[in-house]
C-alpha cells in the first residue's frame, strides 16, 4: 500500500459546468507534433536496439528536437518545395556498448525518421523535402549512474511530476476527435486534398461550442479557388456530423479563417504541413500527454516525447496518473471528475513517489472514495517497474 496518497475534494464545480472552456489540439502534421513524434520514435528505436544488443534498455533522453521551416511555392494545381525543412534531434544516449560495439546513431536517426515520415505524410518526400540532422552525445555521469543503479526497480531520473484528469468533457472529446477524424485513413481516402497539418481549437460558452479548424490543403489536388472552398465545406460537414454524435450543445464550425480570397490568400501547401514554408516547431510546445492542450485543467509543461521509458518520471508519471483517474472513474460511479498529481524525488525508486494527490468531485463521503483511490494508486505504482513495455509497444497517447 502506498502510504503517501492524499485524497481531497475538488473546489468549485467540475469543468463541464464552468461557463467557459477552451481546448486545443495540434494534429500530426503540425511542426510541434512532428518534433514530438521524431523524439519519441527515436527513443523507441534506441530502446529496441538496446534490448536486442544488451537485453535491457540503456540510459537515454532524446527529448530535444527543433524544426526549422522550409520554403515552398504552393499554387492551385501544383507547386514545389524550394528549400527543405530542417529537423535537428538533440539528446543524450549510451553510445558505447559492451565488447567495444558502438551504436550507429546517425543511421538510426535518419532511418527511423524517414520511415515514420513516409508512413504519415502522403506528399512529403523524406529524402528531398526535409534535412534530418542530429546531435546525440553520452549522458552526464550522475544521471547515468542513477539509471544503472535501478536495474530491478528503476530510480527516478528527475525530480518531476505527472498529472492527469478524467473524464473528458464534451468539448475536449469533440476537439480531440475532430483532428483524429480529419486525419483518419478513411477521410484521407475520400478527400485526399485534406493535408496532415490540422489544428483544432474549441471554445465553449455555456451551451455553445465554437470549433475553429486550421487545415492545410494539398495544392496539387486543388485546381482552383472554387474547389478549395468546396473542400472547406467538406471539412465543416465532417466536424458537424461528428459533433452530432458527441454533444447536444449548439456547435458552430469555422475553417481556415485567415483566408482572404480578395488578395488570393489561401491555406495551400505542397506537402500537407505548414513546416514547408516558414512555420517552425519544437518538442513540448504542443499537446500534453493526453493529446490535448487544456488551460482549464491541470497540466505539466514537461515534454513526454523522447524521454527514456524506464526511469524518466516526467514521462511515466503522466501515464500512471492517467491510469489512476481512469480506473477511479470506472470503479466509483459517484465520482464525476478526478485529477491526479504524482511527484518524484530524483534517485528514489519510481514506485515510491514523493507524493500522490488525487482530487475528486463527488457527492459521496470522502472516506468511501479514499479507500478505493488508495488501492488503485497502489496497484498502479506496483506496475511502474514494467511500464516501459507499454511505451515500446506504443500503447500510450503521449502528445
């Protein structure tokens, strides 16, 4: 049993009952999300390489990545990338293996990045439209030693915290699912003009939700302004249809509101991402660990992508907190909303956090919920030494 769990009642009303709510999601083609994905894919590739060569995951944190936007000329019916995107991956990793073998980090970075880019972008050529660079060096002595000490039960790589909340409000569900739907294989097959760089902002004022969608449109598949406008209407229809399944509130959908037809300004892209023409990106500036940006909810500024999945609690505690609140909501029907905060202390076992705070909105007596919450927290903490497997298998939403 975890003894340092504090369960308390939330103050005020649940988020869904507030007069205002703002929610954002950046889609898979957004420059910030490209950076997150690049860092996380490299961490997974490194972890698998270490497991294959040594039987265990070695120390690494490749959670720094920056994207410098390129230059393009997108025109109706065509266009070209004039200057490629530049992607730089930065971090620390064990590069020297037993028996003198060295990790081929350069080949690993380039192949891994090109592979997932090819799988996720239909019109971006990873061999010509983007330059992939890296600066990966060995970690500091103290952090490497901390990592090596925790072979059976990993020791926290940092003094950091993770947070989570449940359940999602209707606004949060709509924003999340709008991007997921517009970037789904089914929609891309039916409407290939819709690019991958999609950002959705939801604003709820009492019983009205405004959804603003910024969506890159593929220039070569869009012959003229009339076709472009028809694609915008299609996007609206898709979101309205989705909204009817999620909420009974009044919903208004706006698409590419910066367009200015009078001055020939349209959101056209050659590759499907704004990164092709001057829009830059960076790890940790996009979605939080649950895939949303939610200023009306608890969040952490910690970037989850690229951190090692064994001991970096800035990554793993976000997932642990999510497991706790989701289990609590499922097991205690009287809990309308729950949040969980978990903080570590560097060098201590990851299954012995410094503190866990679970905040609940419920009409039931707190002592009834407290026992259930403590038991769930204990169960999740017992799983912590094995949580890395879920990251390697890509089971968790991270951005």
